[in-house]
């Protein structure tokens, strides 16, 4: 079959005449990709056919972008030719990131694909192309890209420089006693990690739609839980360490048996993504917050919604319970912290002080203090009884995504979009250590019950387990 016949067929797939301009090719591709999006079809067979059609459309578009016409057809197609010099890979990657941030996922996929053609080892381009595909519902393509990204990253002893690396962390006056002993992985961003109250197991939730349960000491994978259909945003262990609850972008809350990984129940009390879940100290109820701005209280065994707390004006990112004060604390993207009476379910007070989204709230072991992290790049320490701001910890160079008290009450750990994990002294607010970095945002940090183990999870698709040697 001649190249001329091949290329004519490729143009035909996109509904174009041979020699169409680059703008016509792009426009036809976008229209067909939108028309054949699998979400436009309800029946499983139709969805499968749409997936196959999308593959054909993408292959045709890729062929046209790399097509170099003969001299007789040069004038009509000159604009389709692309400079394949390796130095352009990073610029295509940057373009892709810019478009992805604006929600232009189809165009972003084009740029990430070009970056990969120019540099087949560009694992970051694979990763973010996978995320763009996932946003458009192309799950098979997304899964393949995440797998390729992880394999390439593992092969490289040293990660390539990112287009926009954060400022370097402050130098430490003393070497850190914290060492990374295990690196675990998902196939996509890891949003959340939690260590069971008995310190035996750890769980992680990811945008690969799974939850993984690990042995905390050895890092051995025990179970992979796969019933969620969208990103897993939040997880929490029960006080007896036997049960795990999870919340997802699929708007559901799922209840799992830790020892077996068995799904025990699914609650449908939210109609929007669930961003935060905790289990009450008596193990009887689940408290959850989500994009719908409410906090919902549900009975675990009965699976029934008991009460709805309203007060925030934006999504509820984080929840914590102070058992000694019988107080529920909530942090929201409305930049506020709210304290609620657990018995009466009444709002006690609202704490204002952060100038950005509240990403996480945590309670000190003695129940006296509240720590909060925010997009304003700070951590704030509050007195729970009075609501008074005690101190502000500044040192991160980007959003602070997570904060946790050590069970001995001496330290606070924080994870940030500047890729770092930091340890702070609670009493003085002094920054003690910056642990070895992740290569992307650190979304979550959690301490073990003995304060000697710290876990961090990241958008770099890894979980790091840190141990203190003193």
C-alpha cells in the first residue's frame, strides 16, 4: 500500500481532504474527540466502540502531525511539519502543563505526546498525559501512561529537572535523625495516608482509584481495595484499628475490614466528592465533609444519615475530633476553621486568620492545641479552649497541604507543595528538620503511635516511610 493511499486514509478518518491546514487538522481532531468521548454513550458496548474510535482518531492525528509531505504537496502541508529537535521537548511539556491547568485537556494531551516523541524517557510527560486522559475518561490510556511513567522513573537513578522546581529548603543546623527506610508506590497521585492506632498497618488512597493497605514496619503490601470508581481523597481507621473508611470523588463512603480487605458497606450520603472522613471515638459514627460544603454524620452499622451540619461556604477539606473537649473541628476552602459541640452539634466558634484554603486540621495529644495548614504557606497553632492564635510557623515556599502532631506532643510534621516534609518544635515554632524531598507535592503526613515513624504521600506517586534513629 502506497504512502499516498495511507495518508489519504488518515485524512479521511478525521473527515478531511488531503492537504488540510494544521489548524483544520486540529479543529477536526478536537471535534471528533469530543463527539466520540466515551461519557457520551450509556451502553457498555457503545462505550467500548467509542474507546476504539478514540484510539483510531488519536492515531490518525499523531500520523498527520508527524507527516512530512512530498515536494509536490509541500505547499499545501508545510504548516503540518514539526521541528523534531530534542531541545523542544521541555517547551512542549510546559505548554501541556499550561493547557492542563486551564482545563484544556485534549490540547494538553497533544503537547505531552509531542514531548514524549522528542524525549521517550520523559516520565513526567507520561504522568501528566495520563492525568489529562483520566480527566477525559480515557481510563485505559491513562493506566498505560501511569505505568510507563512509573517504570521510567524507577529506571532513572536521578530524576530529570522539573520545569518549575521550588526554591531550595533552608539549610539545617544539625543533621536530620529521620531516614527514609521504605518507598512504596501507586500508579497515580497519592492523596492520603493513615497509620492505624495500633501501629501495625498503614493505608493509602490515590487518584488511581485504589486504596492500599500495607504492613507499617516492613512496607509489605497486604491488600489493594478497588471498589471506588474515582479518586480516593480521604481515609481513616477506626479506634480499634479493625475498620477503615474511605471517601472518594465518586461521592461514596466505603467501609472496609482491614484484616481481609473486604468491603463491608457503602454509604451514599453525599452527592458530590467526599474530601474528609473520620470515625468517632466510640466507633459508632462516620463524620464526613465534601464539596457540598456540609459535614454529615452517619451511623456505621445502620448506614443511615443521622445529621447534617451546615456553616461552611466552600468545600470541607479536613475534620478532626478533640475527645477531651467533645469538639469537632473542620477546615474549609472558605479559609476558616469551625469548632462544633459534638453532643449538641451546635457551632461554637469560627477561627479566622488564614488567608488561603484550609487544607488540614490536627489536634494535639493533650487536647489543648489545634494546628492548621493552609494554601497561604503557613501552619498556625491555636488554643482550642479560647480560640486564640498562639503561633504561626513559616518556612514552606508553597501551599501547606497537611499537618500532624507527633503522639508525644513534641513535634508537628507538615507536607507541602514545595515537595518537602518539615518537622517543627511545638513549643517554640522552630523549624527542626527538612526531610529528604519528594519530587512533587506532599499531600499527606502521619505519625505512628510511638512517634518514631512518619509517613508522607505525594503526587510523585510514592509513599515514603521515615524512621527516627534517636
